[in-house]
């Protein structure tokens, strides 16, 4: 909206005019102009303001709190605001190639990851600290500023990073490893420093994926000099990382990391492969499963049959079956059949001739997923009493 289109509008109160001016500047991401309007209102509040003294004090507090130019302030991706163009954010670039070293990731659409209870509590605890940071500092406590997420591929490290940023209502800036890891020796360290400087100065959540590529143990023989430099840059920056920004690093290979670096993180969270209950929840909440009203029992069977797979594998597997179903039938009406016929042989194979495995599958199906003994017996191709015996043996062991 051009400023002139409303400036001349008759009938608007001074407060309404001031509001429009600030909105106009804000929507154009012109922080300088927003600041200027703030100062003007602080000097001379609108004539119709009912609480001019409080308004002045609040504006002064806002201006003080936003001291130091922060181009990201107000970019509330979690609230669905339009992403600010990288040019407006003045993101750091590789000086030689001019490639941007960070990208702004979309967090608005991300649903929370499915995590086991203990892990979810740890993630929630980090998020819950954010709004009470000042109270923590006042009490002499250091708020958590960084977390290292580790775990096998496809268990939701990236999803969790996005969830944390969205819940903290911060812009998620993702390090572009390809542009950062310059082929020229020495330049990577400089790039890394400018990324960390930028993220430290501009309140955000910074996400470094594949962190092991940067923070390998220093005794590693390859590229010793360069790696040492990177590790040293990281050590220094992690030590002086400010409370305003939050750093998330993720790795599939925690064992490769330099231990001095792992220790620098305030919190270490290991994301495990999903257990039966998480697998069931994941499957039953997939859009194709929800929209085709697949029964709870079938989701439970699939949960049992996908033991050992990651969240990402399971999503891919179920969506793959749905895709095949649509290609074959033109719709999803036989999706349930497709899922059952995939799960049953897998479960039979798991149970096999081995009574112990059979017992495990039967117990998981009964205790965790609530399937009837008859149904479990049918699926595993054994007699009903065999299943009852297996479950009774388990319960007896539990009581001891
Ligand atoms: N915990 C989870 N809850 C729900 N969905 C998940 C979870 N983990 C993974 N997924 C599904 O798998 C996809 C890939 O997950 P994501 O990229 O977060 O895994 P990752 O651990 O970062 O994997 P990688 O190690 O390969 O980077 C997600 O988009 C989502 O569909
Ligand atoms: Mg990832």
C-alpha cells in the first residue's frame, strides 16, 4: 500500500493514522521506518491517546530492547508471515562466490514430530525456557542456548529443529553446508565465523545439519589443519554464544564428533528409532491413512511389522502402498487390504518358528496394541492357545 493512499484519508483518528503508518513500514520490512515512527510517537503521542505516559514508557522499552540493528526482528515465520527476502535480511555470503551461506526455512506448516515420552519432555523443556529466559538470568541461571540432536537417519532431527523454531516463534536459519564448505582451504573457517556472528547478532534459531562434517574429532588424519581450525572456531563461538539466539546442531554420527564440542552444547538429545507405540501413532496420523479411514487394528499390525524402521522409512512405505493403490484402482478404497497383506507375511516371518520371537510379537500386539488373542493367532498362523500361553508367560514374568 502506498503511504499516500491513506495519509489523506479524512476521518481517521491520530491513533488510527499512526497505526497505519507503522503497519505500512512493518509490512514493507522497513525496520528503520518502524523505529522512526516509534521515536516520533514517543516524542509526541497521538492527541487522542488515553495513556500517553504509559505509551511513552512502553515505546522507550521497545526501542531499548531492539537496540542494535536486527533485520530478523519481527520475521515471525511461525505466525505465517511472508518470508523476508534474503536481500532485506542481509544474510552472510561467501566473499568469493557471493553465494548466500544461510537460508530461511519455512516452519509454518510443520507439525510436531512424534517422539517417545521422555524425548518429547526434553524438547518441550527447552521450548518452555524461552519465554522465561529473563527470569532465569535474574535467578542467576544460564538459559539453554544450544542443543545437539543425534540419532539414525529419518527419525525427525530436521523436523524437531523446525518444531523448536516454530514453537519459539523464531526464524529458522539453516546453514547451507555446500556453500559453507568451500573448496578453498581456509575459507570454510571464515564462512563459518561469519554465519555464527550473524546468528549471534540477529535473534534466530540457527540450524547446522550434518554437524559431523564440521566438527570431526581433531585426531582424524584427513584435512587435519583445516578441521582443527574449524573445531577451534566452533569452540570459541559456542563458548560465547549469546542467550538471544538458539543453536541446533544435528548429526547421524555423534561418535565422530570432537568430544570438546559435544560438551559445549547445553543439552544433548538422542532421537531413537520409533518404538511400537510411536510407530502406531505415526501410521495412524498419516494423511492417506486418516482420509481412507484405515482401521486401528490395521495401523497396529503395520506398527508391529515395521519394527526397526525409521519414521521416515515408515512414511515412505505407507505412502508408497497408497500410491500403488491409487495407480491400480484409481482410489484408496483397497488401501487397508494392501497394508494388511504387507504386514501379515512380515509378522509371520518375524514370528517364524522361533517361539521367543513369536512371544514378543504376540505380547506387543496384545499389551501395546490391544489386538485380541484370536486375531493375533490368525495373523501369526498359530493356534489360539499358543498365543494365550505366550502372553500368560510374559505376564507371569512381569509380576515376578
Ligand atoms: N519423529 C517423527 N515424527 C513424525 N514424522 C517423522 C519423524 N521423523 C521423521 N519423520 C518423517 O520423515 C521425514 C524426514 O524426517 P527428518 O528429515 O526430520 O529426519 P532426520 O532425522 O533429519 O533425517 P536425516 O538424518 O536423514 O537428516 C519427515 O518429513 C517426516 O515425514
Ligand atoms: Mg535431517
